[in-house]
C-alpha cells in the first residue's frame, strides 16, 4: 500500500519504520483487521506515524483488499445544475463519505463523453442515476461487475417500481395549502422536456388532491423562464372559466416567473393570483412578494440514498417504499 507525501511516495513500510512496528501490524491497524490483538498504544503509534508522514492507502490496494472499488458514480441527467441540485450533490458526497465511499459525478448534458466510457474508465462499485437510463446500459454495467445500479426516478430492472425519491407528495402539499382558500388551481409546468420525470409526478399529486376535494382538474400551462411566455400563461389562467386563483409551480424559478408576469400586468399576488413554488432557493425570500414554497429535506434524501447503496453492496435487503423526507410549506406572502 502506498500514499504520497511531499512529492514522493510514502509506503506502509515508511509508516512501519516511523512507528517501530512491522508492516503487517501497520496493515492490520490501518485496515482495522478483525481478530488482531494489537495493544491500543501500538494502534495510536501507527495512526500518529501515518498522520505525520501524510500516508494515504492506495485506492487500487484497497480495491484488491475489499474486492470492490470505493467509487459511487452519480449520473446527472441533462438538467440545469442550480442551487438545489448542487446542494443535493454536496450532501450525497458527504453522506457517502461517512461510509468511506467517494461520490463521483458525471453530467450527461451534451457534449459529454458517453456514459459507457465513463463507467468503464472508473469501474465504480455502484451507479446512482437521478433519472432512469436504458436497461441495456444497466445490463452492461452489471455484466462488468458493477454491483448496484439504481435510479432515483424510474426503474432500472425493466419493471415498474416505486421511485426511490417520490415527487408526488410535493404537488399534493402545494395543492392542499392552496385549496384552503382557492377553488380553481393551475399548474405551472416547466418548458424543459428533461424535467418531466419530476414535473409529472408533482402534477399527479396536485390532480389527486383536486379530485379528493371535489375541485376541478388543474389548469396546466407551460411557463417558460422569459417574460412573454410567462405573461401569456398568466393571462390564460385569469381568462379561464371559472378563473384560476391559485398556482402550484413546478419550482421556485417558475413561480417567480409567474410573479414577474403578474407585476407586468399590474396585478398582485396573492390578491389576484396566489403562487406557491418548490425548493426554497435563496432568492425566494426576496421575491416580490416573498414566495411561499415547499421545502424538502434533501439531506435526509442524500443519507437515505447512501444507506440503500451501502446496504445493497453488503447484500442486505432494502425497503421497497420511497425514502421519506417530510416536506413542509414555508409560508410567505405570495400564498
């Protein structure tokens, strides 16, 4: 096993000489080998020597010892990498680190290298994709020895399965919040096709609550992140019969586009149209008016995903249901 220190390679032999023990003892201590009766004082001496020398175990040696890589490859779809996605990636990095796994992210946005080239190059222990990918790709990964292939949205085993992360409760929570004082709801749908995997289940949540409460089917309109298109959507909602008075937006960016369109028409939220978003991005609090939004616990999601990957690597059974993150409404002036 080797590490690096001051531009030269540091071996476990260097640590052994520094600590005054055998290389075998260094290996047992640093690898936390079971059934070895090594005195605590000796263990401390080895760890202190390793720290002084800046020793880090070789990834290749660790893979040979454990029989697998310590890399989890995260595959991002062609989505905008903004505040929420960036936060989730950081939290996944931290969550996997607690299990001594490295989370390596690959974005599939064009002109990225083909995914097959990436996983062949890094040989990860597991692949975690935010969106489903072709079953043929998943089969090729498993054939190459990648032990776990999971998608947070969509199945990778060829048959329908509950998503690891459910979006439907988000839309349901939005609808229930607005339905307390609004009897015709609209849904502001994103104009990026790749986001449908998130938008559709959120919209389903709105639809189910409307049906449960005896409200009309939600009026769904695509809202682009540009003034003219957002204004046309707002006009359509207000001209509907009966008019829409509450909007569930796919996320905060789209919700703020609706707020901007209202201002351009000389109208106000929530008096003319109440608006609720999703994600509680930093600018939501300073929107005009401040935006009511659904806040979800992405840290709980990250920890849940990491735990399931690790359990599957350890050949343990995992729950069939989605990871629970208990979203909540952050009430501000817009709704």
